[in-house]
C-alpha cells in the first residue's frame, strides 16, 4: 500500500507505549518493567480502565504514568485516553504510539521489533504476529478460529489484504496514522477497524513476528463467552464499514454448540 504518511520518520523518533488495563494488578508491574527495557520507548502510559483491584497503584509504582477511568469504558476508549495523555507531553515532534496488552509480563520486551519499521519510515503501522499460545497446562490456547476468519475476510473485502493475525492488539503506529483512525471502533472491533480504516486511506501496514505471550483463553464457558463478544464486536465494526464478507462469517450459534446427549 502506498503511504499516506509518506515522509520518512527519523530512527531516533521517540515512542510512547500505551497499555490499556483492567484488573491486571498481578501482571501489570512485570509488563511495565519489560516495556521500559525496549530501546526507543521513553514514556509508558497505563490506562486503568475501571479496575476493581490495585492495577493503578501497582503500575504507578512500576514507573508508568497512570490515567484512570472511573468506570470500565472498553479498550478503544482506553487507547484514545492513553494517546491523549501522550499528546499532552509531546512537543512539536509527537511520539509514535506503541499499544501493548497489559498481561504480557516479561515477554513485553520482545515487542521491540515493532518499532523499527515505523521509526525508519518503512511502515505507518506494524502489527505483531505472535507464536502459538499455550495455557499453563501445556495445551493449545484459543478456540476454532471463527472470529479470526471473520476479521480476516472482512479486512480482505475492504482492502484486498489478508492479515495473518487480524486481531492482534500489539501495534506500533505513527501519530498521523492514529489520528486518521479516530474515533476508534468500540470494543473488540478496534483492531479490525484500524486495519480497514488505515488500509483504505493508503497507510502502509506491516505484520512483524514478535515472541510475546499473553494470558491464554481456553474452550471453557468463559473463553467461549469472550469469543462470542469478540465476534459480535468485529461483525459490528465490519458492518459499519460495509465490509462484511460475502458469506457473513460463522453464525453466533456455531460459537456455542449445544452438547448432545448420546
């Protein structure tokens, strides 16, 4: 894709990391510590999105700038709040923005490869592709890939590009690219919408392999409910952009198959 933000960015351009977090007191300190090790990141902002535990205080003690929502407003709102907090500290040369999940713990340092293509002006947004995630018991994490397939097909329908991991929340982008995507799509549709909105506007998007690990979801009821919510949010984001794939993706019922009695 040709770049709407085509002027090369100098490599030394600083990067601010924004971490949306809800009830991540057990993991956020390790994540913030790891991000501080990434060369080029000079500001870490944690957005406490209505947590009921000590996420904000733990993040503050770890050295992050903390901005809090008095109630849970969702990931997209947290991303916008974090970006606004960065902008308040930026001068004439705005920082690039690195968005990472709060539960990466020490593996967050491995997100470093996302920075260089953006800093060097070769990409306007990078997306981290993660290795297969496993749960604590060693079993493979995730579901049947319904939501991923829907997001990938919708992005292809809208832009002609099929990303490997369309739902990845590990992303680095220029301030110009971020502003071009505001307001962000709500909920779990934010990543899919970012790829569509920026792709349609000609921004350059590059997937970059990174060896990070997050808290893996399983196939239990909690995991299925999470994927059901993801599916609804992604479908809503696609519908708002007239980008639903021809087959409409899987039905919601297929995400929650009934158990049959033999």
